[in-house]
């Protein structure tokens, strides 16, 4: 089995395609189950964010896995396969592993080094685990990716500004000196900000807006209780409020900046709403809307209205987080180091079933010979104590003879040609391939308590 990733991101597809391909909620759970049911796929997880949809899978056949995943992505997005294919990328085996490490480390993000992706990868792995589509192989790989991402943030300066799509979007919406990430407390001074939505991105928006010094913050959401929980986290007397969706036009009219990031399938802020709002605003009081949702929340036609400025994913994709080449190089070095360790461990793991099968065969032969010997010696009056000493001696001799070759083959397994040494053991000791396969399956199917809850 090998690792496969099929996906599309802000680097390979326009926003119009990404928003159609995005999956969340119950739909994401259904996609996971459908991918897991494909004949060439053993386990899977899916990363679906505002700027990427990627299916990771452990596959038995490359072409069968790719074809099946592409067909499902087309079905769930409603995008014809021919159109979707031009936006997809495919990575396999080592390239797939390296890609996931780069994603978790923030190197593939729209804002390089942004700090949300690590949590998104963790959530993707947890969902797949909860849905029963994640096996030991991809769980181990996911744990590796999370470790690489944590190291990237702990050992380099790639996220020193705490940048995210929200902070970069605010920089575009309200130009000023420096970046929001290191100019907190002043950028939104005196402004009234409306955040539409109450999910994870909205929570980040509320926290960023508060740190950037907004004079007033309003949170609007379909479920009022969720909006109240977000607004309650903002310090300051009268600094925050909530609004129902029914009162959304009035809330927009009172705001200087609107940040919309709901999980709605359809437009939340239409051209008609904004046109009505603008008609009642004083001349020269520009309304800025930052649309961070995927699919988009704000009608693109809003950007053509006089008095309105709309910033969406299309504009954000041309920005970066101010991360320097040194930070990127340092993170790439961590990715390469973690990948090398993964490769060595994977090669060593492949020879383990052969070593176990060899020791099992040796133990079986020893037990059979000792049983025959005990029968003859008992007839000659040899005591039980003496038989035990003989058995222990024989087992120690066999263990010592096998110790050096089995330890050495594990050491050599980390080399690129390590599998050849395991194959030589199987030939020299005439090991039954079925026994080796049985050991492999047992290892994959047995639970690993060290991995439980690691996501």
C-alpha cells in the first residue's frame, strides 16, 4: 500500500472552482465514507479549508485510486471531470508525504506561515478517526505532519507575526504602517467592525479585531447564542454587541468594516442589501467588506457599487505574510529532516515481519526438537530439572545465533536497499510468505495506544 494525495488549492485553481469544490459538515463525512469504500483505498482523510481540498489515501493501485477520487470530487462539487482535472494535482508515495509535511508547516498556505493550518490538519485527522476511515498508516503519517508543523513554529520565525487570512485581509482593507500582526492596538482605532458568522474563522476574526483596537465590534450569526459567546470574549464596556441575521442590513449600515466568514452554501450579503445600505450612508463614508468564506458570502457585484470596497480570496491570494527566505529555508530543512526520519522508519518497519517470522519459525523448530528429545531422555531416567536446563540452553544458543543477523538486518533496513536484506533472509531460511504476510496484517490491525488521542 502507498500514500496518495489528490487535491486542488489556491495555487492550482481559481476561487470560482475552489468554492464549488469546498466540502464541510455532513457532506465532508459522506465524502470520507465514499472515498473509503473505493476498491483501491484502505483508509483516508480529507483536508478541506477555504483555500484547499485534498484527499489523502492509502491505496493499493495508483491509477485506480486516482480515478476513484477524481470521480468523487467531481460528483460532490458538481464540476465535470474534464474541467476539474485541469485544476487538480496528484502526489504519490514520497511526494505525497513531503506535500503533507509542507502543508502542515505552512509552506503551502495562501499566507505563508499562517497559524491556522496546523489546527485544520488536526481536525481533518480527528474527523476521519471519528468516522472510522483513518487507519494506522495514515494516523502515523498525520502524527508526523503535526510534529513537523509544531517544530516549524517552535524552531523558526515563520509565524512570528501571528499572521492569518484575517490579519492580512485587514491590512488590505485598512492600510497603515506595519502589519496587523505586530501593530496591534492601533490599526482599527475608532472603527466599528461587524463580523458575520460564529465559526472558527469568525473566532479568529473577533480576536484579531479586538487586538487591532476596534472601537466597537458586532457579531451576527444565524444562531444568536453562538454570536453571544464570541462577543462575550471581547473586553471593554459596551465594546461588543450581537445582531440577528434578520437585522443584518442595519448591522452592515452601522459598520465601517464587515468581515464575513460563514459556512453558508449561498450568498449571505447580496448586492441588494449593500445597495440599500449605501443609499442611506453619508457621502464619502466608504464601506469595506472582507469576504473570507468559501464558498463566498458576499455577492461579487458588490465590488462594483460606488462607495463599497470588496476584498475576497482572489485579492488575498496575491499577498504573502512577509515571511523571509531564511525562515522558509529553515522550515524546509525541518520538513526534509522529518521526511528522512519517516523514510528510515518505514523501511525498518517493512523488515520487521520477516524478522518476526524468522524467530517464530526458529521457536517452532526448537519446540518440536525439544519435545522429541524429552521423550527419549525421560525413558532413560533424565529428571525434569535436567530437561528444563537442556531446553533453556538450546533456546539461548538459538537466540544468540539469530541475534546478530536480525539486529543487523534492522540496521541495514534504513538504507535505500534495505528490503533486499530482508528478502535474502526469507530465501536463506525458507520462510513461508504467508507467515510474513500474516505478521504484517496483525501489526496493521492491532491497536496502538500511543496513537490514541494524539491528534
